[in-house]
C-alpha cells in the first residue's frame, strides 16, 4: 500500500467529536472479534461494513479517535464499491485492554459511561469522514438510556445475551483441547460480558460431589459459585437489570428432585440481597418496567426452568419462552429466523421470549459438512444474524443469545433498536459513538 494513501486525513474531521459523526444512510461500519482463534492471544479484529456504503470508500482502523487525532491507521482497506463485506485485519487483540477499574469485579467503579477501547474504525468518502465506531464497553447502558426506555417492560426491549454464558476458556482449562474446540462458547468471563453490555445470561446447572456446577453438554465447566459472585457484584455496582436464567439441569438432577430444593436454597442464600422479588399482583418478570425494577434497588431477575421450584421461591421466576436454531442446518436457519421475527407482532405478545441464535454439532452434520468446532459454528451464524437483525426484524426481538458475542454486532444493534423504538426518530443503524 502506498504511503500517501495511509496519510489521507481531513482537517475538518479532526474537530468533530465521536458522537457527532453520522454514518452515511444505511452504511454500517463496525469492529468485531473473529471467533476463529485457537487461544486468547490469536484473537483478531475484523472490519465489517454494511449495505449502501458509498462507492470508492476506504476504511481505517485507528488506536485513537480519528475525528480528534491526526494519526495514520494501523489497518487500511478499500471497499472497491462492494455494498457489504468484512476483512480480518491481522490486528491481534490478545489480552483485553480494559479500563483498569473494569478488569474484574473488585474495587469501586468510578466511570460507568460507555467507553471506547483503543480501537476505532472509520469510513471515508474521499476526504470526508462519513462513519465512525469503536470497540466499546457499555457497563450501564440501561441507566444511560433511562429517559428513553425506563418505562419499557422487559418484554418490549431487545436484550442482548449469551448462550452457555459461563462456558469460557480460562488458564486452568486452556489445555483441554476437546472442551476448547467443541464445548466452550464464549471468549470472556461473565463479568466481562456484562461490562460489554450483555444483559441475559444462560446457565445450565449440574450436581457432582456435593457441589453445583455450570455444565455444557453434560460436562462440568466451573463451580457455580464464582458466576453468582460476579453477577451479584455487577448489579450491586451498576444498578443494571440482568436476567440470569437457569433453564436446564442435565447432570445429577434426573430422579433427584431434592437437588432442585437444594439449589433453590443455595440461590436464595447467594442472591437474595440483589434479586428482584416476586410480587402478589400475578405479573411475571417480563411485565415489569426497568424503572419499577430499578426503584427497588434489587435488579437481578433470576428465572428457573422448573415451574414448581420457581413457585416455591420469592426470588425465582418462570423461565421465558424459548426458541432455538441449534438443530437446524444452514439452509434452514434463515427461513426459521424469517418466520420467527418477520411474522411476530411484538405489540400483541403477552410474554417474554428468548431466541438462541446458535448451531449445534448435529445441525452442522445435518448439513453434510465436516465436524465443526463451536468457534466455526459461531463464525457461520453470527455474521448472518447481524445482517438479519439489523433492520425491521430487530423490532420484534426480545432476548437474543449467541455464542462468542463479540463476533457479532448484536450489542450495538440491541441498543440502537431500543432507542429507535422509544422515540421512533433514531434510525435503526446509526453508529453514533
């Protein structure tokens, strides 16, 4: 690449703020993190651009906001008039460079606002800066949008979530090749997911040797207690409404209903001081507004897949209705999503619901493909979901849970959709950070 191409910057652009840049109509430019990595050190940033971006557009990745600083990009590409596409940058994210106070749940937090990590992506039409976004954390997005969405019921919001939320690689598990390839479904621990903006957590529970475990496909992943500690600290420090769903109990519970009673007591002990309590007005969890929940000071919604157990507890609510693409082949997923989101009338729904945008090993085998890892499956479906839910279908979404969530743009899509539904004037695709 010629040096002069790298040196193209606008004098006018450097006086703009990040929030003041408006994307070209229909032009989405954003950063994702490829799931196709063997370990944390090999995670690469990807540049994505959507439909109707201007012709002869070029895109740069920067480590400082290019609307404020005149620096050369660390990655450069030309779209060559392609209306949409993506390109792996070769920029390794490695260990996540989070703001120090958000590295873990310890310590008091000071800055709760959306913050850009040191990776910005910008689109230029000639010398004009037309689109700008960044890799960002959004630890208190509900509170920041309170004036817009505070009176919205949970079933009316687009809630970004993760599937098998605590199934992530840590240093202890890093040598377990089978788990890494086929079981682990997230790049980051639950605390980090919440800091990025995830608000729905999916957990399957097992019982073994006197302890409750997070499990995936009947495999014990990690003790349940650590997950509960991180979730409890997050809602205490941020006041955000988080939905923690215990939807499945595949290990150690069959034929042992007393284990559900033990788990109920354990959850009440660990979460009672932060969990939103059941009411006597017969409403379910999804019928309450953010303002109603936050006004109690207890903002964790705990849902449970056994209705009998949830009915015996003050803090356990019924699980929401579930839909999943897990068992579908590639050719079946799009039609399923079209039917589920395209024909759904959100104004007429009387319940909360969850869509698991994932594919199982069985689904890929059914498509006559080689046995695919969880990362390969996520790479195939997440990019499509980003496209499908970037328009009108997002308006009927409720909770959407995926694997390796930063390989999609669903966090931003959810926030922009909620903003759009609140006052009908914000476009669905307006990257305004």
